[in-house]
């Protein structure tokens, strides 16, 4: 139920009013769409969301720090 509510923003009562088989079909359809979008993104050379090492700040633990800076 949370899966459908998240993607369609339907209320708890709206989702429960659907027959079980229909809820199952909606979950399968949402999953299919997500898989397709993920595949299209991978094929399009979508940039990685992981930071590059030169973008990650490095904290020098040996350096004295002024707590009021």
C-alpha cells in the first residue's frame, strides 16, 4: 500500500477500496515504469550521483580547530 501511496499520492482509504488484484496490478505497473526509467537513464549515460573524490571535503583530525570560527 505504501508503494502505491508514495507514487500516486492516494489516500489509505482510496487504496483499500481497490480490489487486491487491482492493487497488485498497480504495483506491477509502477515497478515496470521504474525499471524502464532506470534503464533509460543508464543507457543515456546519466551522471553518477556519487561524489568524485576531489569533491569530498577532507577533515584533518590532527589540526587544532577554533570552536568559535
